[in-house]
């Protein structure tokens, strides 16, 4: 068994409570595996930093139902306990295949048969908590809500009102957390400030572990968290060949799915991490480059100042080195980036576009139709990705890579051009998961094999 920590809505504290629980379990020397529902990159970074193991996303929209089941079983088998952090509100998903809440925390709980603990923000309610809890419990009898954790409880009298109300509907209380500012983590425009920019995570982990040690009912939680010992084997990708890939990974580029990188490694990729912020050149003898998403807008001045790195990237792209870039990577490979303060910075210049930060958020799953054959994609292929950014690029795409539209089960769709392809470079705002189409990773590595760094 494992436990899914869900929220009545976003912002109730499920992430900090999940992190605190992981920190407590690690302090007790348990081998714990964590998962995150949905496409988020930042929360899993915190999970991984606390547990010492990669956190894996469970997202059937970006991957598939079978992949979610396989990933959960495979990654849990060597662990003693597992926690799944939910996304948004418990039933918030998309409509697909006659499932009203496809991809939601509730959907994941159903397909993996996981008990759910509901986190309730009690700062501005008392007796009404019972109506909320009962509504969530009764909405879908196939979702097993085994109890609630009450967050931001103001006083002993407040606690008494909450307990009496929940006793009236026979809802177990698995924890009562007081108003505690120390459990708040710093945030900015895309959510939590990433782990790479924090220098006090150890202090936070120790403090958070102590708080939940005293305020959660572990006698009831431990049986729900413990995993049954199972032997599980799943197919592993056959290696293609050893290929050296320069993976941009630092404070400015950090959005990578753990299993996305593992898929590449299983196929033979040697992922050599380097920093476009600090390293003067690319790793020696690399045969391909990957630029994930992240926060180039926050570190634009430093990225621009590293002229030697920008020049090396530009030269290798022009010489045909296979390169894959998503969102922040696209912004870095363009000509200029205008930050939140309105200051413009020179970037690599491989793509004839400029990116600018805006106050408008682009968020959600997108359907993509591939418009032409490339080294990575085949014309007519249909993909599903995710976008999450406050920037936009200028200019008109004269030869776009995709047509994209909001992910929807409805037939009426508004399509727009997206994505760049030149030389052996593929770049777009779209975040894709290679598990959706295993041939994508294989195609990229085969393209890298054809590139000889000694000849360029």
C-alpha cells in the first residue's frame, strides 16, 4: 500500500506537508519512494532532495495509464514506504475517454488503488469543515478517503470545533497542524523557488520533520504507508549505443523528469551535466545537446555574460549537432530575452526570435500535430505536451514544427503554429515526455550517433 496526499484545492499546504512527512520518514531511516501526480517539475526536486531518490511523476496524459501503473510498481518495489503527492484539488483533471477527472489525483488513486488523505486548510472555517470533508468523501465512492489532515489550526478552541464537526460525520483525523509560518517555502511566478536556489533545505527538513512528528497520528499513518514486498519486472529499453549528451542543468535549466533521463540512459546516453551559466565550454566530445525548461529569465544576465558558452552552443548547432530544447531552452537559444524588469539580454542567437516575459500565464496540456518529417518527428504524428510559462516569442513562424491546440475531448479546436526546426535543432515551448512515444528518445540518440564531434 501507499498513501496519496491530496488537497481540497491548490494552496492548502499539501506540498509542505508531503515534504515534512518525507523528511520525518527519512529521519527514521525508512526507505521511502515519492511520486507526484501531474506534470510539475519543481515539487519533485524537493522530494528528491529530501529522500535522496528521484521522485517520479504519475501523469497518464503525458504518458499513458499503462506507463503510470508500470512506473509506480517498478519504482516502489525496493522501498518500504511510498507517498504520492496530489495535484490541484482532488478531482481536478480533464475530461477524456468518458472519465470526468482524467489525470487528477482521484484518477490516480483509483487506478493504483491508493488510500487518500485529504488536506484541509482550516484557517477560515470551523464547523463547515464537516460539509467539505463529507462532500469529498461521498462524491466518488471509488476514491477511498481514509482521513483528513487539518492544516493552519489557530487555537485549542478552534481545534475543538473542528474535531466535533468531523466526529459528527465519522471522519478520522490523521493530523492537526497549527498555524506555522516556518513551514512556508519561498515562491515566485512559476511556484516554489527551485531547490538549487535554496541554501537552508537541511534546516527546513529537520524543523518540518519535528513538527509532523508531534502533530500527525503516525500510529494510523504507518500501516497506510507501508508497501507489500513484491517482485516486479518490466521491460527495459535495449541500448542503441553509447552517446555523449551535454545536458544543460544548473539554476537556469532544471526542468527534467527523472524517468525521462532514465529512458535516455537505458538507450545508451551518457548524460554529461554542464552549466550554461558557469562553464566556459561544452563538455568534450559531446554528440548532442539538451536544454530543458527552467528560469533563464531570472538568470538572463549571467547567461548573457557567459559569451564563450553561448558561442560554443551557436557554433555546434550551426555545425549540425543534434539539439533538443523545451521552453526555457527555446528562450536561451533565441536572439534576445527580455526579463521581468524589461531589460533585454543577448542569448545564443541560433533561432531568429526574441522572448519577452509577460504578465499573462500560458498553462495547460496541449495537443500537437507534427507538420513535417524531421530527424526527431514524423509528419502526421500526434503528441500531447504541457506548457507553463509567462513568456512569449515574437515574429511569425514561417515553417513551424507543430500545430498545437488546447487539450480537449471536443472536436472544435483552435490550432496555432508552434516550434522551430533548423539544422538538427528542435525547439518549442512544449514539454514532452519520452515515455509517451519511446521512439522519440531513440530517434534523438540515433541522430546524435551520426554526428561526429571530431569533425566539427
